[in-house]
């Protein structure tokens, strides 16, 4: 028995999300579409935020030392075409979707609504331009994603924080006989 050389598609998507948040969303940086090692500058009016870290598994707010940061979580994974797939179609592809929850946290509480708006803008812009969630080489990890909803929140603890929970709907495919092969 051999060990697969690639990660499962879902793991590759999560890794690409973390990479994009930590390395591509930078304050004052251009909004760029990344694909297959090539870059297309979409807008010189880029981002407001530089996220310090993206965590998967997520961390408790008390465990996060640098802000702004983002916790990355995934919701249940659903197949959209499970009724169309039969045992004989061993080369078939399943079309799945899941909700990606990005819990963005900041220590800047001077204007919480503005901070939340900026983090939401940056996530919407990055995943809107890079709707196929490119990995660090620019390779596509899913075939589509889009903003679904957001919820704003703040804490008044000893160390006040503000943040926004953003839900992105992600759609991807994988080959039935090899879940490391997307497309």
C-alpha cells in the first residue's frame, strides 16, 4: 500500500485560504488575481488590513498575540450530485460545497465599525478576485467561492477586541476514485 503524495482537496483548500490571508492581503497592497504562477493586477486600490496570522485549528482570543488575525473553520461538507453518481462511474467527479467561516479579530477598538468594515472589504475583495482560491503556486483549489454573510461582534473584557465572522460558500470537485484530484 502506498501513501498518497498530495493532500485531500479539502485540506488543500484550507491551506490555500490560510496562505492567501497571511500572504496576499496586505495593507496598501494591490488587489491581484493569482493563477498558475501569473499575476494580473486587478486594482491598485487594494487592501486596508495586513492579517498577522490565520489559524486552523482556531485559537481562543486569549491565545492570539498579534492582531489582526483570523480563525479559519469549515462547516459541513455537502455533495450536490450524489444521486447522479453510480458505482460504475469510478472516474466521475463529485461536486461538493461547504461554508468557510473566517473569524477576523482586531485589537483596534477606536472605531470598531470601521475596523469591521475594512476586514470585511478585504476578505470580500480577495475571495471575489480569487474565486478559485489559489494555493501558493497559483494553482486552483476549488471552482468557485462567494461571500454569503457576516456577523459583527465586540468584547469589553480586560483586553477589548472587535471582529467580524464572515461566511464564504466554497464549491469544489473531487474524483471519486482519488479525493486528492480536484478540478
